[in-house]
């Protein structure tokens, strides 16, 4: 039986001024009219958008703008983007921003290519069979969308709102221009939340069922140590190139598939499902939500395979006691001002809220989650209770 | 200024029986007639070729065979392959074998696409502007050709013979099917030589001029430790899946560009140039030739930047004395029966031979080599003398 392979066709340009190559890259790609997609306006204020658009113009390429992407990006804006792309005759999408903007761009790309209701691809009704071509200029180290196969969209047209992901190789964008300097202005909170997100993409893969590849484990531990080494530096000195560069490349490699190659499965991913329920309903930062959950998940599943936790602890901390290793991860989260409980997110979760959220995660008992340990509604409820300090 | 980026479009399927997917992969690629390229016959004896060809047939795809590739693959066979591909109306090349077969396949691909004399692309007269589509079933962990941009060909039509490389992104093949089990039958000597080759692809990149990325350094040290951990296991128990799997993935990642990403340059590569002169003229195994050279190169260039050697020694061995770290690499080479001198290769090199070889490396004083430290003919002569125990 084959193991997890590796497929990362995205062309990455890395380093200072990488974004200035956007004109020539788009030209080489054959783009003639680009939908430039961005967020809340910080890329306007910083002058990045002007610079990027000047380069596109210099390359003789036309463009239109669609801003307004918010964290936990909304399907309503995606629908608008699909319409604009078609009405204006675009043939390329350029995402200028962080993972939310890029995820929104991917959704537009699926919608343009596939027709019909774009939400179908996220709620699992249809699988994409293609995507409009997309390039990316990254301004935040976190989601790894710049080389991953995934995008996550929130449906704000329903009550309750749903947050759902779509993972296919079509979601791997054509190119990503990664200039660490563009992340100098990222806030302390977003830097820390991004760091947790990066770590979790590796941790989710580390905990898998079946046989694994030792080298992949060691790469995972190396990446985790790297994030824990450089995040405090970036918080202390936001314009430290080395800190931002190492975090940026950690973010990309953490989620491009490298951290699962040779393993029997793509990993556990239960924490992501448990967190998505929080960020969909309460709009918390994804990384912070993951930090609030992980320790409780880890303690709950520990006995499934203690050796796996021993390997992680030894590889990252030289610590062979699993409980102490879990505590060391939590201590790191706390040291960068990330919560390690749901209360720490500013949410007042009682037993009823835990029950509702758990049923949301399993689609009202219609599915289980997890791979390292398969979890049903009761398990998820227990983890929410632990993370809320109620158990 | 941008740093080294990352571009690895090759689709990798990894694990047991990966090669059995060759039919469906070729079909998805749109292949209708495949040139199946292989080496000296071991893939026939093992039954691999029959199995692969049966899968191709099952997929409704036609094929022809071209075997006979030798280590340090020859341009004469490449010319024959180009002719066959054209005459028989092929539209895909499938390499079944190790790096030599794949390098030969890439050369055929360049020749088919580019027309004219294929040697032009290797002696630097022309750069390729495309390549015929190529897939690979790998049977040896060593060269990393399965995901790298490079191929190396030996011109046996000249006296002296030349060994030259051609590096372009076109050289990154469409797909690589990596089943570690296919390397169970690799001999002790080729396993060890391959391990050195793998390590050297990372070491050459580790030693670069200018600024670098800490994360990339740590990935490099992780990879080197992994090779040193699993090579003895593979030698002791050739059919140990974990040993073969870890070595195989190390071989791929060592040469796909990951180990230079974020650095100012692609690395030094002087040892490769110094070794190519040996394997072109005396047909020694590439990895063994590199082992025979590296320690002498390291001592010769040490004072260029001792800190770089300290970082390597600490990262790999926890050893901060550079000389001791170099000795530890040599001790590892010896432990797997690799030579650490030119005499150990079975060559009786005197001063005149060192002089001739050094002038061959610099194309008779027409170029320098190296990036960590730039070397002229006299430098290369000194390294050959050291490696021959004459200095």
C-alpha cells in the first residue's frame, strides 16, 4: 500500500523584494487581466498594493480590484468575486494578503471554473475539477495556503454559520512570492496566533495512525523547534529579517504536505475541526483557538499511543515524559500570550455550550473526526469540557 | 535581493507498490507511446520491467524499450534514444532505474525537444527551452534526479572524455514513483556510495556564500543525521523497509532544492566539479569519489568561514571543533567502507596526475569553481594533492 506522496507544483520566489517580480511572473504566465484580491485595507495603507499594481501595469497587464476579505473569509464576498471575474473578463487572480485572502481567492477560482453554487465545493456536494489560475503575494506567516491544497471558507448566509474546508491539488496556486519583510508590520497577536497555526499544521500530521517515516518525524521536530526559536524574536523585534524569514518558510513547509510524506495517513486533524466550530461561531483567531484546544486534546488521546508523544517530546524538548512535553508546548503558547483554555479566548463556555459545539463538530452525530484517535460527539464534548476547565 | 526559491513540480507517489500505478499515471498524463529506458539488465532479471510493462499495456499504452544505460551515462546512447523516440513516434519517456538512467532520459528529452546536437546543452553552447515529458520509477537512492533540475552526461566520443551537467527547471520530471522496496537489492557498495552522494548534495548547499536561512541549515543537519542513522541499517539488513524508505526520501529532498531555499546562493559545488574529473576519466562511483575528496576540500577551505563548520558540526554531531567534525564525517565514510583518499578509490595519483586533473576541472584555467570559496587551478591542484596524501 502506498503512503502519502508529495506534490507541490507552486513556484516559490523567496526573499527581499520578491513581490517586485509580480509583473514578469504574471506575464510569463500569460495573464492579460488580473483580479487583484485583498483584505481590509492595510495593504493599501502600507503602499504595497500601489507598488504591486504599478508592476502589473508596467508588464502591460490590465487589472481590477476586489478588497474587503475578512479573517474567516465569507462566501458572500467569494460570490461577488466570481461575478466580477466573469463580468470583467479576467484570466488570473492575484491574492495580496494573508491566508484568508488567499483562501477567498481559491474559492473564487473554484467557482469561476466549476460554475454552479461555489458552496457545493465546501459542503462536500461536489469536488472541484479545476480552478482559475492564482498567484499570491503573502503578508502573513500562518495558514500555509501559499503552497497547500486547502482553503477554508465561512458561510455567513446560514444560521448557524458554517466554516468548511476544501482540499484538492487544484488548490495549489501557480506561484507564491514570499518576502519576509512584508510581515514586519504584523501585530504581536497575529504573529503569535500565526505561529501556533504553523505548529499545529505539523502537529496534526505528526499524530497519524499506521506506519510513518522517521525522517518526516525528524523534519517535523526540526520545524517545531524552529518556530519556537524565532517567534519570540519576531515578537521582540518585529522587523528582524531572520525571524520573519524563518517563520515564513516554516509556515509554508508546515502545510505543503512535506510533514506527512511517507506516512500512512495525512494525520489527525481533530483539533482543526474542534477549533473551526469556535472560529465559525465566535470569530476567534484560528491559531489562538488551536492553542486553547491542543493541550486538552493531547491529554484526552494520550493513551492511544504514548510512544508517539514520547517521540515528539524527545525530538522537540529532549523530554521523554509525555505529560511534561504537553506542558512544555502549553508553556510556550502562554509565553507568546496565546490562550491554553477556551476561557482564555474570552468565551464563557458552559456545559450546554460544550454540548452544542460538540454536536456542531460531528454534524449532529453524522460523522466522527480524527485519525490518530477517532472521536465521536461524546469525545469532542469531553475535550471541550476539559478545555473549558469543567472536567 | 531575492534568495533561492523553491520549485518542485514533480508529482511523487511514495511507498510500497508505488510503481504499480505507472499505467494510470501515464494515462492521466495523456501518453500514447512510451520509450521505456533502463540500464544493464537488473530490472529485467528482477522482473520489475515485466511488471511495469504489463501495467503500461493494461492502460492501453504502447511502448518501446531502450536498455543499456551504464553508470556515468554516455551521450552515444542518448543519441540513439533521441533517434528511436522520433522514429517510433513516442510521446513520453519512462526511466526505470537509478540516477544514471534518469539522467540519460533527461538528455534524450532535451534532444528530442531542442533538435540539433544534444551535447550543446551539456557543454554550455545552448540552454534547453523545453523537454519531452518524463516519468520515473526509481531503483536507487543517490542522485536525487527524481526531483532535481539536473542531469549529468559523459561524452565518450571525445578524448579525454568529458562529464558535464545541465541544470534547468525543465529537468524536473513529471512524476516519480518511489517504492523503497525496489532498492532492497542494491549492493553494499552502491548503497554506501549512494549515501555519500545524498549527503554531499546537502553539504554542497550548506556551504554557500552570503546570507542564509537558519531553518534550511537545521533541515540540512536533520537530513545528514538521518542518512548516517539509516545507512548502517540498510547495509546490515538490505531489506529493512524503514532504512530504505528514509534513505530514499533523504535522497530526493537532498537534491530538489529544499536544502538551499532562502540562502543567497545555490551552494559551493566545488567537490562535485573536482569529483566529476575523476569519474569521467576513471569511471569511479560518484559517491565514492566525493567521499575521497570532501575531507581534503573541507580542510583546505576551513579558514574561509570557520563558523560555518562550527554550525555544521554542532548541528550534526554536537561537536563545535571544526577539525573534529570533519574527522567525524570521514569516520562515518570509512565505517561504511567508503574511501577518504584518492588512493582509496584504487587510483595511483602522482603530482603530474593531480596537475592534469586540476587543469581539467578549470577547463585549462578558463574558469574558477566554488562559491563558499572560489578555487582556481592551483587550489584544485592542492586539494587533489591533499586527497592523494602528497601534501
